[in-house]
């Protein structure tokens, strides 16, 4: 007996205007370099039945381009937004270190307990992303989906699939325009995930 499989390709946005910053919900569009990065990662591939995207410009504009070029249905989902960084929003790493020289060291070593005050907690972030992930897996069972989103969003999903502790999720490297493919095998309603590849290109 054969069971249906769902393929989900997760792609992180390319470089936004303004370079490396803790953007979170800050809605900067892609830079020219960012557009080039994403186009190079995807090329002319068009295997997808559906495109789902974060609504933020650095994701949704590229998703819309692919959708229109290949006639693939697209929708956005607010729950796939990046984590909200509160007072860190829009700041560069150097600017944060000037404010507190150890803040990034604390954050990267234990993000669960070291998000800035006023930011979204890791628990809140994880809950909303995984709720959206579960809905996507159920709604598009047996299909091939492109999910356009963020580094933090991808880390939540990958660490969940791999059974990693949430405190370790930021140990996963997710570069601009990196693609990770997850296959979900449906064994009678029980979805078994497999990471086919991580941080690559098509």
C-alpha cells in the first residue's frame, strides 16, 4: 500500500535593503542583491502546486513574482512572519553591541531566556509558526508547496522536525535565499517528516 507524501520547500528571503539587521517585523524590501540571490536559488524550477509566504515584503514580493511567472496559486499567512524583536527591531549587530556588549552572546547561546524586553518570546513565536506549519501540512497533503519565509521561521520548523531543543534552534545556519526541503509521509493520518536537504539550491 502506498501512502501520499507532501513536499515542502522552505526558502529564506534574500538580502533586504539596509543589509544585516535584526528586522523581525520591520518591512524592508529586497535589495537588488537579494533579488539576485533568490532568483539564483530557484532558477526556472516550477514544481510547486502552491506558494505560501510571509506577508512581509522581503518574502511576499518574490513569492508573487514566481506565482505570476508560472501561474502557481499563492497566499500569505501572517503566522509565518519573523519573530518580533521589540527594541532590537531594525538595529544592526554593531548597534546592539554598543548598547550591551554581551547581549548577542547571551541571545545566541540561549534565546529562550534572552529575548529583549518587549519582544515576542520564543515560546509565542514557536506556537504561531508551528500552528501555521500544521495547517499547511494538512491543507496541502500530497502536494508540493513552496514556503517563502525567514531564518527564524525556518529554524523553528527544522528544529521541530528534527526534535531539537528550542534553545538550540539558532545553531542551525540559514543563509539568505537558502532552501530546505522537507518530505512528510502520511501513514494513515500520522505524518512522518524527513529533511531531504538543508540550506541548498534547486
